[in-house]
C-alpha cells in the first residue's frame, strides 16, 4: 500500500512539473552555444549608440555557453543546475507593449519570437550566474539574453551559420 502511495505521489509531482511548463533536461545532449551577434539596435530603437554595441561585441565575442542535462555553464564565469520553463512571451515580459518591442527586435535579428519560448535559468536561488547569464531565452534555435540598454546577445549552437 505504501509503495502504491509513493508511486502515485511521484506521478502527481511529475504531472505538476509538466503542467507548469518545466521541462526535464536530463536526457538532453550537451550543446555548446557560441556567440553569434549583438543586435543592431536596442529594444527601444532610440539609437543609444554604436559604442555601447561595439563594447558589448568586444566583451562577449569569446563567450560560450554550455547546456547539458540540467546544467548551465558559462566557462570561467559560472556553472549551475538549471531548468527550462516553457512560457508564452507575455508570461516572460508581463506586458503586451513590451512583448511587441521585443518581438520587433527579435524579428529584425532573424529570430522571430515564437508562440512559446523557453526561459533557461538557475534551479536554486543561492546558485545563480551573474547578469546577463541569469535568465536566458531559448527561441527559434538561438539562446538570447538582454544586456545594457536593451541590446540582445545572441548565441547559436556551435557549427550553425547565421
């Protein structure tokens, strides 16, 4: 009887995780994401300046991100247990106007915002990668983070051309 209750409990917990959009990563192979680009403009399209963009490109051009199972690693910076949350963009940015701004910027960079995105973030609050690697967006074959005045840093799987 106790074994049946344990099995039922485990099943309900796993069902709850899938209902919340938390996807298990244990079966995933290692993916090495390499720096691809800094967005041409920032989210507000206010012409904040090419110097900031060039500085970001210089600062992050050698960065790689490794996802493997339930691990997120930025070599030399951090390595944490991670989760992928499946979300609609509105659940990530919390307002239709902000979603519209980011949808425009993502589209301009050739990675149109999908109906669902995956937020890749740390599993435990006490284990966190520093900004801008604390919350990554996996969308349309790219891993993206927002930096500075709203520029996108785009990473693609090693070996892909864009």
